[in-house]
C-alpha cells in the first residue's frame, strides 16, 4: 500500500523555481531538524518513509549491517524503497535530497532507473545498506547526472572513505562539514547544507 493516496501539491515555492524532495534517514521524520529547515527555507516536501522493518533489523544485528545478507536487508528495505519511488513519481522533483538511509534509497533509485534528476547525498549509508552490484551500477548511472555529497568530518556511523570513493567514481562534488557528525547538525546551523543545495542548483541550471 502506497503512502500516497493522491499526489501532494502543497509544495512551497523557492526563488529558483525548483521542486525539492527530502528523504529522511532511518531514525528521521518529516518533523526532524533537516526536514523542517529544508521545508521552511526551500519549500521542500518531506514525506514520512516507512522504516520499521529496517529498525527491527538494525536491532537484530546490533547495527552490524555487514553481518547480514543483502537479500535480508533489501527485504526489510522494501517499504522504504516503495515510499521513495512513490514520492518521486507523485512529486516529480527537480532535486532529491537524501539523508543516510534516505540517501541510500536515492542512490538505489538512480542505479535502478527510478530517478534521473539531480541529487544531494547527506552522509549516505550506501556502503552499509546496498549491495556491491547496486553500487557498481549506480556509479555508471550517476556519472551522467548532477550530484553533491555532504559528509560530516567526524561521522562515526557511516564510512567517509567509502562515500568519498563512491562520489569520486560518480564524478560527484564532495563537501565536508568540519567537526560534524552523522546528523550534520553543524552543517544546518552554519548554512553549509544550504550552500550544498545551492551548488546542486547552480549545476542544475548550468
């Protein structure tokens, strides 16, 4: 069952005239700090993504995703991925921003041809949640798209080295938020998140 009974048309305008969709993380929500900031500042839409299956799986493996088979992760990810696809289908965004799990969903959608627009990846959990085959396919697809990657310098949840390697393979633009963790709270407060989104927009309009 889709989380979208009908298309959502309540997106606010921004001065650039671009439609922005935000996909929150595993423990995020439409009321979280990044969601609210992007809604207020950019008119972004942030639907609630179903994550209970992945939350249960995380508890089961004590956060050690590499101890699981990718089939098990993908099965638990099913509702989240379906919601992300539905959001793109109904909202038809120009730019999708994904945070952690949301960024992994975004990368997978691009790898599987479900989304072809511009992307902003925030501390993505790509190497933890996606199979090597999906990551390899995504690298080929993303070389032809616009992507910016914003990482927290002191992130202890996802691997910055893995993300930098993937981003470089995709010809992505990497930005680092100093003394910042996985939630990128400093990036929100300092305006670096806004700068990263502006970079995507500038490339989008080039």
